[in-house]
C-alpha cells in the first residue's frame, strides 16, 4: 500500500559528485581525525591539528570532571573521618574508579562507538536504528542507505548472532519501546545535569572559597551564587563560541594549579598515601566500615561526574584529541589533586568538610580561588550547552515539543541556544540554591543522574558490539559484567540517599519523560493514521480527474509527515475545495538517523502517474545535527531542484532505447544516480558499459526535443504564477471508544502542549506570507 501511488523510482538529487569521492567514517574504525581533515595532508599536519583539538577539548570537555576535587572528599566523609586509614581506602577507590570508568571504558572503548564522529545517547540510538529498524515511526526508505554518511557494515551470513538480534529487535514492539524509553530516560537525566552541574560546581567554588577567608553567612553565599547563575544563564544567548578561546587556557591553568598544589601537599604532608595504589586498602575499607562504606560510594562516584561529556562533545573534536586531552592533562592533574588532598587529610582529618581550600598554601589561595570559580563556570557552561544540544536532537527525532532553536556558532553546528529551556534551567538553579543550602544533598542528586546515563551507555554499547562491531561474545559479556556491575554498585549507593536530595533527578526525569513520551506517542499515532488513510492510486485518479473541477495557476507545496504515498489531507482538501494547483508537490521534511546530510543529497523526488497530472513527491532529508536553512533559502533550493528533476526526467525519456534498459538503470545526466550506474557497470559487458561510461557524454550528444522545451515553459510559467504552501492544521482527538486515560492524554495534555509549543510553519521552513492552512481532525 505504501508504494501504490509512486510508480517512478526515487532519485537522490545530488549533482556533480560521485559516491567514491565521499569519505566514510566507520563506527568502530573511526579515523582519529574528522572527515574535514581527510585529504593530502602530511602526518605532521595531522598531528598539529590533533594536538590543537586536544588543547581545545580541555576547555570544553573536561571542566565538569576537572572540578570534582572541589567536593568529593566532603561528600564522601559526610560524618567526618572515623579511621585515618579510611583516607587511603577512599583514595584507592577514587584512583581505580577514574581508571576503570573514564579512562578504560570511555577513553578507550566508548569513544569508538561514535556516529560519524558524533557521540552521546542519541548518537548511539541512531547508530543502532540504522542497522535494525527500531524506530517506532515506519518512515524508513531504501534510499536512505544511499546517503554518504549512512554507512552500514554488511551483516555476513556467518554472524548468525547479529542476524538473530536484528530480527528480534525489529519484530518486537516491546524491545523497540524499551530501547526508546532508555534513550529518553538518559536524555532526561542529562537535562537534569544541566541544572545540577552549575549548582554543585559554583556553590562549591564560590561558597567554599569565601567561607574560608571572608566571614559570610550561608544566606549571603546563596545570594552570591544566585547572582553567578543569573550571569551564566544570561550569557547563554551569546553562545560558547564567543568565549571559547578563553576556556582552554583557564582550565589548563586550573589543572596546573590543582596538580602542582597536589604534588606539593604529597611531599609536604605524607608521601605514604601512594600506598593507596594497592587495592588492598579498598578491601580493608569495606571490611572496617561495612554498610557505611557502601553508602559512602555515593560520594566517591562524584570523582567521575562529567565523564559522559567526553562522549557527548565528541562531535567538536576527534577521538584521538579527546584521548590525548584526558590522558595527558586531566588524569594526571586530577589524580595529583586527590592524592595531595589525601596527604593533607592524613595530618588534618578535621578539615574534611572543606579539604579543597584548606589544603591550598596561603600565597596561592586567592589565585586558586579565582581560577577555580572560572573553571566552575566553564564546567556549568559545557553541561548547559550539552542540554541544549540534546533537546535539539530530541526535537528533530520527534521526541520533544517544538521549541525555538538558535544557532550560536558558525564554526560548530552542535552549539545551539534554546531560550525557553535556558530560562527554566536558570530558574531551577536559583530556586535550588536556596532550597538545598549545601553541596551534600546536591551531590546525592548528581550521582544518580550521572551514573544512570553511564549505565544506559553501557547497555547501548553492548548492543552496538553485538549488532555492529561483530566481536567475540566473550568480550561483550566481559565488558558488560565489569562496567555494568561497577556502575550498578555506585548507582545503588546513590539511590540509598533518595530522600536526602536524590529525589530531584528522578522527579525531573519523570516529568521530562512524561512530556517526551506523550509527544512521541501522538507523533507515532498520527503517522500511522496517515499511513492507514493514505490515498490509494484509484482514489487519487478519481480526485484529480472527476472530483477536481479545474487546476489553479501556480505551484502548490502540500506539507505532510508521510513519506510514502499521498496523505489523507489531500483528499480532504479536494472534497472541500475541488480545485488544485497546476503543479502540486507533496513535501515531507524527514530526519535521518545520522548527524548530517550533505546539501547535495538533501532532496529526493518522485512523480506520480499519469505524468500529465504533474503531481510530485519531495522528501527533504536532514541529519539530527543539521542546521536548517531559513524559509526563503529552503524554498529557492526546493524549486531549483524540482526544475532540475523535471528536466532530467524529460532527458531520460530520450534514452529509453539504451541497451541497458533490461538492467533497470535510470540514468539522469549529472545526477547522483550515476552511483547506481557505477555499481551496475561491474556486472555488464564492456561494450554496453562503454556506451554510458560518462553520463555527461550522453548529455552533450542529446539535443533537447521540442516537448522538453514545452515542459520547461509550462513549469516556468506556473512558477511565475506564484507558489503557495499548503499546511495541514490537524486536530488530534482520541477515538470515541478509547479509555478515559487515553482521552485525557490526547485530548487535553497533548493539545495543551501543542498549543504552547512552536507553530508548524516555523519548524517546517515555510514563508509565513505564502501559507494556506487546511484544518482536519485525526481520530487516533
């Protein structure tokens, strides 16, 4: 049914570029440099670029995890230090937690599971959805796999495990819903991080530093922190690109301070804390403290908060650059900071509540304070920007209500600003500053959010290993057992403190998940409704020949989410107003499960039979990180590509007597369809192949017939008559026999969200002065 109307195959309208000229980046064997650096550069140039990116990553990626020494010991020893050797046990836990999760798991394994260079939960979800059709919206098309970045490794028959898993995922609605639920749950937790990171970083840096040297009350500290939050969120509209050049030097200076002070404290107070590299002290710590030792893990896990940023921000850098930044800058500096603080606490255990500032030598106190506050602001900036980016991705995939997304950087496409979300995050930060009062409760909430996202990454990466990487099942089980078990142990400890602040990320996640689930549920149901009520071929012929009383001069673009066939809104239009435009194009804006789609591969067209009716289907394809053009630019590009398609169709009609007809090759001079010809040439004899060796060669030898010139004049005339954009303004209602719960969700909650979200014409790149809205009710 879905292909009943479309009797002509689709052709990607991408000109002047061959498939072999486009770089492909594999998920597992992703090159250390981005595609932009591919070319005739020497090894020295590549290394210079990599080192430059590594330096930049210090400021963007590592602000959060780098500021953890501000509060880890205070959050771990909430009741003070009971035994001096507990310091060695906790230090040993911190060291091996940093080695196990950020270094081994993320730096050397997770980073390679990128989606054409992009990381994060949605990148993993999109990567999996390309290999297995797990999307709840059935809008996948064979043409999608022809996009350059849509790289797929073939599943060989020998790998029965991968085939079996693929079939199970595709045939199980429960599995699809479960994977989607994990995705939006992790997304909701990341959004919670956008609040918790500024809270714990800024309050620890500002409050801890001023309390030591200036006699300020808790309320005064709260007001100062709130003022800092107002500054941070007010500056978001300028984008991180405006101040990005200052980030790396500040964080690098911060690392020099904490690393140098840590080394000084180690030598000055107790070099014996290096014994903590012996994991025996971990065993002794748990033997001595029992349940309290397990509870204290909720503070220890704060040492790796911000680890997910290494993966989420990968799109701005490269795998090798992030690895160098972590291994050569962050890990040594942060490790020395924890070791130095432990050495100080061995002599001054009573100062555990403010270890970071107490352990700073007096001459370096104020310089360290200033740099620490700067690093805390940068850490906040990185997570807030990450929350914006993930909401933008969620929106493009139909998982979040439409909001206004502004691009803040011409250099980095992933840097966006969302005014509504920024206001809500800032308001929550200010409110929670006065509600929580101290960093202990904030740390309890922070630990749950961070570890949950990391565990979801472990689950998804295990699926990637099973389905895509094709490695031994032994290594997959080992990976999941080691890292999954460690994360679950940390998570169980964090959840134990649910009443002591841990409820916040769960509450935020529950609210955001409900919002995303309701929006996506109705989005899916709407698509299925259109698919079920799609106009059949016979119905289309009836509408265009018998019901339609005439054709209106001009070109009409009818927007619909449906990528197959003719949407039911068309039948509704003709039945109410029995006139259609002389040229009518059904337009769908579709997001592919890849980060970017090149502009040359943006549009694909089809033409419905009979051709005399001049009915077309156009699908505009974007990646989930693509920046969309403004309405006028999009319209101009769409019209130009339509004219090019019509011209190529007419030229193709003149080559139908080619000996390659039996091979079903549709050759359009200059089009990306040359890719298909290229693949067929390997199967065809040399004499036939020589006849179409160069598509341009045919174009040069074909003189345009009279009917092609007539077609040109027709379309030019209709374009001059004007362009109108027809947009379906659908009202979604639950079916009459639906449950009360479904009626409340669809009729009231969803419609309330829709009325308060961005209007469709703004999201669909439609000029406002050329819109004609068509009202229709969908009963789902």
